C-alpha cells in the first residue's frame, strides 16, 4: 500500500502565520544580504582584482542586480511562496527543472550558512586572539537556530536591531573616506588604476568587467524576500516592493563605503597589497580602537546574517516537506508548524543542525561547492519569467517589470559571461561548475527514478492548492 502522506490528494500542512509587515520582511532580507560583511569580506577581492576600477565593477554589478530584481519581483508577485525559487521554477518551467533547482538550493543554502558563520571567528579574533573559528561558528549557528524557532515578528525585530548596528559601522567607514579624501572623484571615475607586480598601471576594462562577476555576489540576497511570502500581509504586492527596496538599499550601503575607501586611502598600492584592506583603512584613518569597534560590529553583522539565512532556509526546507519531496515520515516532520510560534520548527532545527555540523568542514571546500550554483538559479529564474509571460503561468502577477524582456535577456547574457569566466579558471571555477552540474544530475535522477514514478511531488501553496501547471518535459 502506498504511503498516503505522499499522495497528491493529501491536504497541505497547516499554514504559516501571517504576522509580518513589508518592513519586517525587508529587515530580514537586508540582514541576509549583510551589506557590511560584503564590504569587508567580498569587496576586498574585487579591489584586489580591479584596483580602484572596483568602483565601476560594483556599478556594473548594480545594473545586473536591477535586472535580476525586476525578474524576482515579477515572479514573486505571482508566486509569493515559502519554497522560493524552486517553487517558482516548478510552476513556470515544469516540475523537473523545479526539482533540479531544489537540489541546488538544498545543498548550497546549508553550506552558505556555514561559510558565513565561519567569518564570526575572524572578526572576534581582534578582541580574543586565537579564538577557534569552527567552534565559534558552530556555537553561533546553534544559537541562531534556537532564536529562529521563535515568532517571526520577534526575529524581524532582532535582525532589525543588529542591522542598525551594521549600518552605523558602514556610515563610519564612509565618513572616514568622504570627509578626508586623498584623491578626487574625477580621478576615480576616469583614471582607475591597479597594481601589477608592484607597479601602478591603468585598470583595463577586462579586469573591471571580470571583477564585476564577483561584485554581483556581494549584492545577492534581495530575492530572499520571497521566502516570507506566506508570512507577509498583502504578499503579492508587498514582496515585490521588499525585493526592489532591498536591492536599492544594498547598492547604496555597499557602493558608498567602497567608494569612500578608494577615495580616502592614503596609498592605493598599500591598500591593494594589504591582506586586510578594510582593517588597514580604518586603522590608518581612525586608529586601532575604532578598528576594534568596527570589527566587532562586523562580527555582529555576520551573526545577524546567520540568523536571517537560517530563517530563509528553514522555510524552503518546510516547503519541501509540504510538497512531499522526501519519504512520508520525513516530509510530515519537515512540514510541521509549531502551534504557539506558528513557525516551521522541525525544518528550522534540521536546517540549523546540518549547518552547525558543516562549520567543521574546510571553508575552501564549502566555497567551491557553492561557487556557481547561484548562477544556475539566476539563469533558471530568467528563463522562468520569459516562459511565464509566454505560457501564461505568471499572468496573475501583481507586478510587471518595465521594458520586458530587456531585463531577463541582458541578465542571461551577463550570467553567460560569468559562467565562461568560471570555465576558464581551472583551479576553482571549473571545479565549481562541474560540482554544480553533478548536483543537477543527481537531483534530476532522484526526480525521475523516485518522485515521478510514484507521482509523489505535488507543488502546494499555503491553502493546500495544488499546481495545475502542465509539465513541459512530459507534454511532448
């Protein structure tokens, strides 16, 4: 006898509690992006590659971000579901592509939590030298998991407070550079330079565009608002607004301090050669005490990001249980809602538990696995919004992007360039691409051999409605 919990006729799990306003969703989304961590951790990599041309790299990345925000906003206004990207792709491109994206997200979301948590020890080391990074990361993740089980409104307030501290730190960094510049803005805009083998030289267009591929990831996360679509009031309009506002605030919060550092650094060669660019800048301009305070603020920002991403990932895991992606008992457990807090408590504990264990895995390996999966997800969403307009699956969307199809087409072109750049990098990029393809293949096999044969995977929404979108792969 087949397991009734995996039958397409099985009613959906109890709904998540709608207790968030758009502002609360925005605060959690911005916390997941964590602009301060991007400025202090990701931006130095862009500066190391493009020199002062990193300004233009971040501008180019912002343009790509606008394209992707339009895509996310339109799709999220049609399907504001806790499953996020996989639930959207499954309803627009078909169940097989949707499950492949789910496979990527299940792997990468858990790894990303660990990667970010490992950054806490780096910045706490300023105050406590020799602090063991993996242990600090694991404790941080475990504590954030406990908090994530509580009411979503409480977590919105917690992330909002931590986010305010993070933004204050960025304002201080911006003021240090903008109020005491070492060079003019015109020089930064028209004569970007880099350092090659100790020699200052003009930064080429190729270096700037290549570094933009990294800068794109610094802005990533604005689309995460969709994961709270079932807990946000007036979600079909509110989630689209949260996505667009999240991108706008992120671009300002990252581009302004990066510009300030490039304008205010007394010596660009010294800045480029430093292993801790932002720490050097702050210590040079304001002294060791301010640098210590800023480092602690960045540590808090990373803790905040861990909490926010656990909240996001837990909702995706909850959705997989509601859609019966796993064996019956596992799916029922993951789809459980806590009767008092209204949160997916088992999915949250499972998410945090796995992420805590992953904190003891080598960070380099985690980065290789997660490196190109975001590109695949972005590309699938671009195809999804194009398909949704064509087959009518997004006709009910409350938000429609301007200048369609400019945004998804240009975003696909930019993503193709990023993939090419990765393919040309035999050390990390090519390996990451192969791992991404491998995860996609395993997910497709699981769908074909397990779910499709048993008819178990049913895309459900908060009210238990099932997906009636035809399966393109099987319609031939």
